[in-house]
C-alpha cells in the first residue's frame, strides 16, 4: 500500500505518529504510522462506522472491539497482520497492527485481472495457515474477503483485519438482530442466524479464492439482499478459469457446514494445484484472457433483522421443496425396485423361470384379446336372436 497525506502530525496515545492514509474500508480507515517508542512503522486502523449504525450498536461495537482486539493480539503468525495494541481516543478504538508492505488482493485483481489457478492455490495455502492458527486459539475471522487479504511482490498472502472483523462478523452484534458484513463472502449459516464457527471462515475463503481465479464473486447479484438469497439458495456461478481449482472451490462452498471442506481436506488439494500436480479436466475449454476491472461485492452492509428472517424463510421454503421432491422421487424408485424384485422372485418349490418365450408373449398380447372379442360377439348375437324370437311370438 502507498501512503497518501492525511492526518499528519497527529500522535495517538502519545506514541503513534500518523504519517499518511493507507486505505479505507466499510468499518474503518487505515493509516501508516510510526511507533515512537519502538521506532518501527505500524498500521493504525481508525474505527469510522461508515456503515449505518444506531448509537446502541456503536457502543456495542466499541466495547467488543476493545475486548476482541486484545484477544487477537495473542495471534502471532507470519501470514497474519498481528495486532500490537489497541487504544481509545475520540470515543472510539484505534487498532495498532503490523505494517505489511503489500497490496490487497482486491487491488491486485482490479489492476491485473483474475490470477492463474496455481497462484491462487498458493494464496489459499497461506490463508489456510492463518485461519488454522486463529481457530486454534478460538478466534474466528468472519470477514475473509479479497480486501482483507494482503499479497506481497512474491505472491505471499497475509490475512488482516482480525480485530474489527471478529466483532463486525458477530451475528449478535445488535439487539435488533441486524447483521453487518459483506454478503458476497458471507456463509449461509450466518444469514440463517447460526453462531459463527470456523466453517464460516472456510466458506469465505472459498468465495475469496473463487473471486481471485474468476475475477468476480460466486454469488454477487449487485444488491445485498439478492446476493444473500443467492448465497443461501443457489449454486455458484459457472467457473470458466478455475480449471484444477474447481473441485476444492466446490468443497469450500458447500452450504451445509458439516459437509464443507476442512483445512485438513482442502490443504492437499491446494498443494496439488500449486505444484502443478492437479490437471484441469480434459474437456475444459480454454479460459478467456484476464480482464482487469472493478471487482464487486467488497462493501460492508448492514442487513436488518426482518430482512434476515425473510431470507431464512425463503431458504427454508426452497430447501423444504427440494427435500420433498427428493423424498417423492426416492419413494417412486423404491416402489419400482420392490415391484421388480417381486416379479423376479420365483414361487416356492419352482425353478427360476428364464425369459418368457416369444410365442407366449404373442399369445398373451394378441391371441387372448382376440378370443375374448369373439366370445363377446357370440354372446351378443345369441342375445339378439333370443330377443327376436320372443318378439315374433308376440305377433
């Protein structure tokens, strides 16, 4: 990231001298700063509340950011931008983090276009290590997306924004039940109100890697609610560039958390793609050339509780319809299997019959109906004759 001029000459907590603007996001502004005590450069994130929040929600967010940023400071890993400190000024938290000389994956994609599958797999391996380390000490990121992934010149990736992401991703952030996050990278269970756990990060990782290789999010519909409904009820958009990466992306984007890929199952797949040992399907068409441009779906959104309930209701209705169709189909197949087995089962004490001879099939389907018709005609003729004789006797 390159620094722009900003709040020059300001010193936070008598220690961190702000030098320039590094970037802005949905919940904060990041500044380049100098730690005057230790004499090193750091990144300082100012909580700015650019997403619309109530006063109560702002208070909850401030409190949780202070508590959870201190917990995130325990996370020391080469693929994580470590939180060094958290201070409070102007009634809001400022997070002091490790400064990484890199650009966000979002910026890389917008400048260069989609990345090759092998490069994306290497980024995925770095992010898996970061998430493993976080989950091991009970931290769930909850906002993994291209804007929160830093990539250096060598292609190494680093996961950032642990302090605020841990708070803003909490589905119980507000008393009104609103949800704050990026719908294009939000796991289905978060939209359904489930408590976020490690699988939500793996879903978001899948959506992030999908975006990196395809140049677009898998479920973006241009509007928050439409995107969220697609997340909970639709398949990801067809993959044109993923090649050997497609199976692992489908594993990570499995809607049921219990069936979703895990770090243990995903890592060897990513390693195979990164080293070129996993080949693209033989019938896969050649991918189109990469085209740089804006990548949608990054913005943070506040989704009201009523909207979340509507999404959950629509999701349950759709899944219920699919389940009913599946049960009905299974019942029909089971009935057919029973009928087939019954017709093939030999009678007690009789040998198993072979195929029915052709002359028997002919007799069954041709001779029997003809004989039945002849008998009916004779009966009608006899009846007509008797009726005629009775009529003549009257005269």
